[in-house]
């Protein structure tokens, strides 16, 4: 998405949507909110949800719960001895 503005001197200034703006737009379309909520079809809402899901990596093999090994360190007795000394 981009917007362009014509200044008083006739110059054209183009601004490009940043990542946050695009994510907000997709979220508004998915929720059927925003400036054109009466024109948003279900298929558009569904597609916006799909694109957001792809952005966040919710589909496919990439979405995995990363679990690391738990290491229990039993050094309580050692710390008690050090504090009593």
C-alpha cells in the first residue's frame, strides 16, 4: 500500500505503509471493522485472517513449541554452608 500527496508546489510525495500499518489494516478487515465495514465480505475477512496467520507462522511445520531441557541444580547445601561460615 502506498499513499501519494500533491504539495502546494505540485510535487508528488509518496509514502509507503509500514509493517504496523499493514498488520492493523489486516486486523480491521478480519474483524470487519474500520472505515469500510459495510463493504467487507466474509471471504475478505477470512483471507485477512489467513495472511495474519501466515505472518505469525501459525501454519505448517514452522509452528512448533520450543521446549528446552530443564536442569535442576542442587547446590542448596553448599550455599547454606557458605552462609554459616
